[in-house]
C-alpha cells in the first residue's frame, strides 16, 4: 500500500469524525468482549487468573508499541493512510485469536492486535484537530471518545446474546468487521487540509527528533509529563474497573452474564454522557478546571461505590461513577492537540496516551493481585487514591493559559 499523500479531496469534518469514531468504537468493542469472555477462555484453554489478566495487559503493551510506530508514520506520511493500516492490522490479529489453541499463541495474537489498536486513538484525534474548527475542538474530541463507549455498549448487549451461540472464538471473528470500515475510509477520504498544507512546506523529521520535541523546553516537558500522568490514571482506573467488575458482580451479588451486561451498559451510558458533557463544558470554560471537577468527582464516587451492597443502588451509582471516572477522556485529545504543533501531533497523541495505556494495562493485574490478597471491595477503594495524583498533575504540570488552537511553541 502506497504511503504517498492522497490526491483525493481533503477530509471534511463529517468524514473525519466518521473515520475516527469507527476505529475507536471497534477498539472498545474488542477490549470489552475480552473482559466478558475471559471466564470462557480461561475454562477452555486452562488458563490461570494471572494468565487471563495478562491477555488484557499485553494487548495494551502492544498498543504502546503501536502508538510509537504509527504516530510517527502518521505525522510523516498522512493520517488517513496510516489509520487504514492500523485498522487492518487490528482486524487481522483479532480474528486470528479465534484459532488459538493455547495461552502463548493467543497472547501473541492479542499483542499484535494491540499494536494495531495503539495507532487508532492518536491518529483519530490528530485528524479531528486538523479537520474541525479550533473553537469546537473539545467537543469534537469528546465525540471521538464517545465512539469507544458505543463499541463498549455494543459489546455489553451483543456478548450475552451471541456468546452462547457462537462461543468466544466466534466473537473474535467479529473483529473482521473493521477491515470493511478501513476499506471504505481509504477509498473515500483524503488528508486534512492543515496536514497537507504543512506537509508541503516542512521537511520530514526523523523519529528521534520528533520525540525530542515533546521535551524541547521546560514548559513542554512539564506538559508532557502531566499529560502522561493523566493518561496513565485514566487507563488504570478504567481497565481496572471494567475488566474485573463483571467478575466482582457475579461473585459478590450473583449477577448472571446478562445482569452484568446491564450493569456495564448503564455504567457506560453514564460514561458517554460524562464525555459529551466534558467536551461541551471545556469549549465554554477553562479546560483545566473541568478536569479538576471530574477528578474530585472520581475520588468521591469510587470510594462511595465500594461501600454499596444494594444491587439496584449499585446500578445507578455505577452510571454516576462512570460519568466522572471516564468522562475525562473527552478532554485528552483536544488537550494534546492544543499542546503540540501539527508536525508532532499524532506522535504526541499516540506516545503519551498509549504509554498511559501501557501503565493502565497493569490495572487488571494489580486489581487481580489485590483481590487475591484482600478483597474486591478493598481493591476498588484503593483505586480512588490514583485520582489524587491526577489532581496534582492538572494543577501543577498542565498548561492553563493556552487557548484552543494554540500550542506551547513552534518547532525550532
């Protein structure tokens, strides 16, 4: 596949949104069905609890590698072309999981699928930043974040319906669907006008130089460290909760797969509303203040949620917890796009977010270890502490005076 810049019409806001949301929705669908399928996979392949948890962890470690590789390629060769490659890679190795005969080959397929997955978030966010007006960048980025939740909702509804009929191997074959989306994206879209214009006047940057630009001065270095902390906390809390919560509900409250799916759906609806609300508020008020409000809400709700014992109350409280815990992702794409110029935008998006996703991949392992040593309730309660680190990073490290569309400085 050629990586030359496309001569097709420039990406419009609507098409850019479709491309970004589609890719990110399939990511969410894949990772959540894995959480639902872990008991069946563990039983058939004879996996231990740590091996089962590592399937998620290594998917996210693969995402870190994919983020580094595809972020650079996207900044160098184009958003749409490289986004297409990531979706194809993700689809291929997700479908190959259906052929796994043991732990090691399944682990390899999950890791390689993760490499493809790692490119999609950052490229999609860079694409949105360059196709949408700067004054609407927060809500546009939030819409992309909502795409993940659409995929998660699809997984919550479809897995209980399909798993008993097609099994976990059949569910993995559904991963072929993104290949069709990739084909359509590749045929109908060109690059964003801002990227194409910049590409025409800038010499290609080597990878190392591109990465160094994330730390080119004190202000940029502080911002990069702060964003990395936010992304790490976001992913650690999200994966820690969403991967283990169905098991927690089943063991402690006797929830069936269907009831766990309902809980997940209600929680994800809360998350989706939280992401949308974040984008709207951040376009109107100072974004860093919205981050702090959400982070305080996450601390309070995680602590309160861990104390609940009534299933019905947990259902509704889960939606409120989801609003704060995951709603913050609505601001990450715009924050990173506003912090770095177009020449390194996808590199910054993918490296910082996916390094955070790699740290977040430890969430299922840490929660699993805490569950073994103490209890589910204690493990969930301890999650609240990580959002205090989030508050510190927002108040002390992130830039606060930049306006939408501005960056910390031009490349020199």
